C-alpha cells in the first residue's frame, strides 16, 4: 500500500505554507500502525485491488458489494477467520488514509463477517506455551561451540526471560543494552503497543545456572560480534561467518521451531513467560511490567493454563 498516495492532504488555507509538508507527514505517521502490520496490510490491499480490477469494480472508494464479494470469496476458498478479518482491516485502513468512508462500517459487512465466523466456528489459534522443564532441556542441548549455537541460545533465553515480541528481537541494537552488576536493562524505542516511542525498559536477571543465564549467554554472543553498536541478532553464512544483516522475524520464528518443535512459534517465548510466571505465583502487575501489557485482561488471554492438572484449585481443598 502506497501511503503517500493515500494520505489525505490538509487544506493549505488552514496551514502555513512552510508547514504543509511537515503536517502531512505527521498525519501519515499518526495513521500508520506497526511495521509488520503495514507489510501485511499492503499485501491484503493489493489482493483486494486486483480482485476489484478483475470484476470491474472500484477499490477506492469501494462499494459495499465489492467488499462483500471479496470477503465471501476468501471464505469459500477456506481462508481462516483471522485472515479474512485482517483483509477487512487493511481495506478499512486504506480508506482511512485516503479520508474516505469505509465499506467495512456498513451493517451488511458486519453481519457477513459474523456469519462467516459462525459457519467456520474457529477459535483464534494461539501460540502454544512450553513447560519450563522442557525449555531448560532444550537450552542445555544447544551446541554452543559454534557462533550459530551461541546466537540461538542467546536469542531463545532473551526472548523468553524478556517476554519479547519477535519484532522487538529483530529491532534490538547493542546500544539498547545496559549491563551492570545487577543484570541487564533493555531499552525499547518502539513496540507494537508503543508507537509513540515512549521509553520502555525490560529488566533481565542473572541465573545461577551459567548454561541457562540469559545475560551470560548474550554476552558470549556479543563477544562473537565484537562491536559496540548495530543490530544484536544477525544472519550467519554457511561457514559461520557473521554478517551485518539483521535477522528477520520469519527467521526468528524458524529458529524457535527448530529447537522447540513445530507446535511452537516465536510468540511462544512471550506466552510461556506469562504462563510460567503465573504458575510461580507472580501477580499481574509484575508480569505486565515485563510484557508491557496495559491490562490484566490481556495477561489472562496470554496465560496458557489449559492443562486440567496444572492449574486447579482442587489440589488445595485441604482434604
């Protein structure tokens, strides 16, 4: 999606001439979402515009009939409810950026989406959480005699103990890390829920077990990088040579699955932090201080406590 073409220009009569360009730029930035969301929306928007061209309909502004037909075709093609909803959101965003009313606001579309969800009867698939014991075994099995092993161990341990999103791990720079005798503080400029760039910090602590220590593991990897700035997690060539290419979120996900199994994703590191913390008695405020969630409701959503024996007050009846 070309945002520059879609952002409505402000009336020049209301804005001093020398401020028009800056004002329009600020408006565009304000309407944008997270970088990964923008990329996903761009693909969804392209599919919709192609569909409209094929059927001789306008895509911007799009009539309700065009959107209804497009969403119906996605549903009949077996697309997941979440995928269909994301396409609708992308179309709504394109109209918002152009200053146009979106067909997604029409009651017919809302009823259509509700009907698609009911027929499919699908739950939003959440990333699975792993047990702490399994995670420890996995970490200790990593061969850390190679740069690849050192990098991947640091990535998994930091991702879990810091409850990081994969996009945050991708964007992490050495300049964001502050080590001291108490541990490590990681500064985040932006995140999915922190688009304004307000200062956010995550605290990482030493582990008494060196093989499981996220700080020592990260320091071992930084010694391989042998520099004081730039991206933390980078790609490696087949000969184990370090590059300066920032590791992508897709590859971070593949590394997680490589070690933990195909049932898990990089998001499992974050979900498991919440689950393990809650099982160990942490209150929501402590968990939220690390995950940066805004409400306890989100913590409950993230907690994977569906094992009937794992989290059950029947053990605490006193019989």
